[in-house]
C-alpha cells in the first residue's frame, strides 16, 4: 500500500490546488501539455477538495482511493 502526503491550497478565487510532500519541500501536482510546437505546465485545480482528490488519484497516480493511504495536512490559504 502506497502512502501519499498531501495538502490543499485554497486560492483567493475559491478554487483549490494540491501539493504533495517531497524530500525537502511541498511541490504542486500538475500535468504538461505538448502541442508539437510548444507546451506548458498546468496545475491540477477544482472547486472542491473531493473532486480535486479524485482527479489527481485518477490521472496523476492512476490508482483507486482504497489502494492508497492518504495523509492530509492542514489546508493553507493564498491571498
């Protein structure tokens, strides 16, 4: 069973981003989009914590919630 340490970041607009605990610091989870002539990196975001967690587990980790242990740290707020 895999253990994931996460925390949510609430933006001033009311949406949430997610961070995971790395070796030395917290890192945002995101995905990169390559269009052939250029690309960009986008953070995962959603209006609720539950929707964001489902999306990250499905797309980033590619596991079901019952197969991982999630340690959630307190949410921080960015103004």
